[in-house]
């Protein structure tokens, strides 16, 4: 029997972050997957997580775990597939270190991902974006910070992790304002800023002070802004903006919807999915093509370019005199 503890420790501490160069968010997500897996395996086997053996994480165990997170925890099929991807990644690590587990690894790799519907992405209209950005009180320090933070998240199409981890040193507000972003997969990109966005950032940096945190956006206590903190700020201002924009009433707006909204308007402005892909920091332009599905103008161009088939036209003739009389009979008063 092969103890799984040293394998998972080496995988999460060395292989994933160092050898594969995975981001901190990816490492955290994978670690959470194995936390759920080991809790499930512990309940089924009666052994503590540290006493679980590799041979116990076989194909039936993994399938039962995937069914549990979808049926028992109510997770979506996409979440189930993400958990399976993490387990497959670990098994690829294992097959080079434990030759006796090759058959077991092969069976787990054969578990199919679950097909599911891919809904259209949700984005905000420009009037809704304007209402949210106009909500912060610019006469207060936190209001200036919130306006700059929300504006930059939208204008830069930033992921929330990119926004809250952005250091002051990566912001340039000189003649050509820009930011240097380190995104998903450790990919870096330089984004120019609108004059309006740069103006909000200058206002914030003028009163930011010198807190110990190197990040651009900090909390009232001077610590780096967190994901949960930004989600709270966004939710607060969305609720306030609903007073002037009725379409926001009772609506949950996630930080990623700001990114989607920017991508959608960039696509409408440039008509070039490749440029949008570069702006978003996508590794593959095919990932960006999801925005083509939600843009009706793309379909209208295709509709206008096509010539509809010429069809023979005719007039409906009633099949008998009785039905004809019903058509000819004047309406009763």
C-alpha cells in the first residue's frame, strides 16, 4: 500500500507551483478539491485523511466523489468537471512516480467529463455601468477609492485577482497612463488607460498615503484589498445604483461581469476578436469567441450579407363553401 500523504504534499508544494508554474489561485482551487476528496474518502473508508492510501483513490471512489459533489453538494456540472481536472492532474503526477498504479491512473483518466449547457455570458449595459460608477461618494476617501477600483476593474477588464493584487509600482500615470498586469498562468500584459480612468486613479493615489501594503487598493485599515472585500464594495454600490437604474434592482452583479462588459464593448468597437483576446490576456483566441455568441451585431451582419431564397407566393383558398362563408361573413355587432 502506498501512502498518499507524501505524494499530495509534494504535488501541492513543489510540482504545481514550482514545476508547473501554476498561479496561487489555481493552487488554492486544486487544494480545495483534494480537501473535499479526502473528506469524502475518509467518511467512506473510516480512516483519517493522513492514513488514506493511494490505492483507495480508485476509479469507483472518484466517480462516487464526483456524483457526491454534484448531487449531494448541489454543484454544477462545470464544477464537477473542474474537480475531475484537478484529480487527473494529480494522477499524471503519480504515474511517473508510482509505476504500480499505472492501471489505476489509466482508469481515472478514462472518466469522461460531463457535458453541460453553456449559457450566454452576462454583461451590463453601458447605462448600468455608468450608474454603478457614479454611485461612490467622491467627497470621502473610501468613495474615491471605490470609484477608482470599480472604474479600473471595468476599463481594464481585470480579473478580481488581478485587481486586488495590482501593486502601486505597476501603475504609470505619466503622459501615456498604463498598468502592468500579471494575470492567469503568470502571463503579463500592459494595458493603456482611458483618460477618465487615469484621472480617478490619480485622485486615489493622491490620498492613498503610505500604508504597509504594496498593493494599489487597500482597506480602511491599510491592508491589501481582498476578493471578498471588493465583492462587498461592488454589491453595495450596485444596490445603491438600483435607485437610479431600475434594471439593477434585485440583481446580483459579480466582479467578472465587469470584465465581461468591457470585453463585449471592446468587441463591438473593434470588431476584432483577436484584439479583445490580447486585452483580456487569453492564452487562446478560441476562449474569447464566447463573446461572439452574445453580440447580436455579428449575426445581423451575417443576415444582411446573405440573400434569402426567392419563394413562390400564393393566396390561401378555403377548402369548401362553408369555410369560405366564415371568411366572407361580416363581423357581428
